[in-house]
């Protein structure tokens, strides 16, 4: 079988690097980008500012205290989105299979293309060169037999890094890394693992089935595979996406149904936005729910006609959630996915304007605002209530 080679590219201190590039007087200086208001949150910090302990998702007030001499800037989403497009265009020159993950990162499947170069490492080097020479920015690359390891590798030698994981060295690469580096292992789980003496991914990989079952429920097998460096997920280019999904893991388990609904609306907005950007509509909505005990369930529901509105996606997801009786015991993750995608049909005549079309026009107007002013520019009123309490750290 052909050796699979995946590259994960991730820009270094993305927003801050763009600001430093466009304002040369900021080069070499600590720069902090994010919400500058009273309850603002740091989006990112330049590597100079990180040396003072400033990092993403930190309250801006804390950042100001840690590094008062930094230059503080608001997010310029329009510029970052433009640069992001330029990055994705460069990546597309190296592989037909590019899967953007966020504004500044993407996976590429370069299997079978190594012969064009002297190997996958050279492809990653060439991508970095082009980003540097054309965009005057640096990126870090991870090259590995699968997505999980490629992502871990790109993070190993930031900034301007390039790390290769050779086939056969998967488990060895992970062995001594702390458990909290594993996908799906957050702060709370890491603590629980450490309390049982499981400090490294290698120790987790070697632990008995029974223990993994107790800790991770029906996710045990997945966790075992990941900890051994096994991951078969394909790189899925956006235009071929079979489903579009979003999920959120909470720092603390949620117990309140209303808060869960607000999260679902937020997820529905994200998915709806991506559907409409891709000119797609979907028919089946799947709710993923992980309890505090790690028990994970999925429930799905199929609509009579495909939709691309936030409202329809939200209603389905909220209905599915309402059918689950024991959510008050604590929920650690909520996810929503829409599948059975097809190209959205243009609406033929305003006379037949129905609920779907109204929702579509509202969603479309919100999308235009988001493209212009950033992801958090507009939101449904129910979400505005939620974010009154906690300023959103938006990307
Ligand atoms: P990241 O790639 O996570 O961070 P980064 O590119 O700034 O730094 P690194 O070198 O470690 O990769 O995120 C990309 C951008 O997304 C980041 O520049 C700003 C934005 N972002 C937020 O707005 N909030 C967040 O909490 C995070 C993590 C990122
Ligand atoms: Mg980055």
C-alpha cells in the first residue's frame, strides 16, 4: 500500500505576525492583539510578548499587567481573512487535497507526490519558502503519516519549525509527551489521569483496557489508538465535504439546559455560515453529546428538505437535546453536524417565499456582516444574552 503522507501547516502568532509585517515599527516588539475593552480577551500575542507569559484566551487586563510595554491592537479580521485566502491558494499549488481547519492552519494530503520532490519534507520546506517570500510571514509544518501526528509535529518547534514523524516511529514520537497533549484530553481529564499515575501518552498507551474503559467509556478504543499514533481520518477538501460540523468542549461540565441551548445556537451559526459560504444545504442534523462520565451519544434527525439556515439547524439540534433526559448530571461536550449535503438550489420566485427562504435571507445578511466585521459582529439575540456574561474570545 502507498505510504500516506500528511502535512499540517500552521502560521506563527498569526494575527500578531500580520500586524508586525504591515507595521514595520512593531518588528521585534511585544504585540498583543484582541479585544481592547474592559472585558476583552487576548486573541494572540507575538512571540516577544509570549516571553512575558501572555497567551491566547487570557483576559486583556492580565496581559496589560504582565507586559505593560506591549503594543495593544484590535483585531483586523478583514485583513486576516484576506491573508488566509492567500495562504490557502499557495497550499492549493501543492496538493488537490487541502483541508482548511481555521484561518491559519490546514492539512494537505501529499501521498504519492513525494517523487516530484525528494520527499514530503521537501514539499513542506517549499511551502514554507513560498509563504515567506510571497507573504513575508512564517509558518510551522508537521509532516507525518496521519493528521493527528502532523498536527502534533507542527506544534513541536514553533516558530518557523519543520518536524517529520517517520512511519514506524509513531508511538515513539508520542511516548514521552504529557497526556494533556492528546486530542480530547482537557485540563480536568489530564488531572484525573495524572492522579492515577498516567503522566505520559506512552503510559496511557500501555494501560489496561479496563482502566481506559473506566476513564473514557465508549471512547476508550479511540483514545488507545490515538495514544499509539494511529489515526485513519482522511484529509477532506472543503468542496468535497460530506458533512460540516462544530463542537465545543467545556472547561467545566454544563448542567443548565438553557446554557446548552445557547451553545447549540452558536454551533448552528458556525455550521450555517460554512454551508452558505460553500453554497451547500444539508438534510440530516446530528447531535453529539458527551456526559461528564465520558459516555458519548449521537442522535440524528432528517429533514424533509435540505436547509442552510442557522434557525433550522438549531431547532433540530435543540429538539434532539430536549429528548435526552439526564443532561443535568453534567455535559462536557456538545457537537452538531449536518450531513447529506447537496448544492443549495437558488430560490426561483419570491411569491413562494417560505420559512426556509426567510431564514436564508436573514442568515445571508448576517454572513455579510461577519465577512466585513468579523465572526462576532452579529449573533442571534439569545447568544447576545449569553455573551453579556463573558466576552467572547472570537477567532
Ligand atoms: P493559533 O494558530 O492557535 O495561534 P497563533 O497562530 O497566534 O500562534 P501559534 O504560533 O502558536 O500558532 O490561532 C490562529 C489565530 O486565531 C490567532 O493568531 C488568533 C486567533 N485565535 C483567537 O482569536 N483566539 C484564540 O483563543 C486562539 C487560540 C486563536
Ligand atoms: Mg497559528
